[in-house]
C-alpha cells in the first residue's frame, strides 16, 4: 500500500487513475480535491476488511468449502498446452475448431478453473 507522503507527490491525474482505473474506487468527498483521492487510497484496505467482517460483499468461506474447491480444481487437472491456446483463439473469435460444442465446453471448463483457482487463492 501507499504512504501519505508517496501519494502527496503524485499529480491529481495520477491519483485519479490509481483510484478509478487501477483499483476501481471512488474519491471520498469532492473529486476535484486531490485529498479526496489520497483519503480513498489510504482507507480502502481498512474499509474492505471491515466489510468482510460485517458479511458485506465477499464472505469468508468455511474450511470445508475451500477444501471442496481445491478438490474440484484437482479433479479438473492441468490443461495441455493446446487447451489454453484453443481458449485464447476462441475468445479472440477466430477459431478453426471442429465443433462449436467443443469450444463451448473448453471455454466453460477453463473459465470455471480460472475462477475457482482465484477464489481459492484469495482465501
């Protein structure tokens, strides 16, 4: 995270970009005021942790739920080099795959694996 000193030397535009583009958070107060962005950047980690404790947004899963996700990821296995390539070309919309069903299946499987992996690693 940032210190107040590190943020104070940044331009208003850089602070705005950090808030809105990098982290997706709003300024606290007047968006024309540089301090509004600094305050948002300094406080959002604490606010986010408090929200988890209050069961707002993300909630901490039970250990059994995390273990079930890990088991699911293990059951899905590791993709071959060709499978991510198929997913990439499919997402680009320029596929030469033999069947649309195969593409749909791989996309669904890959996206599920991606989402589950990131969910497990968050907690």
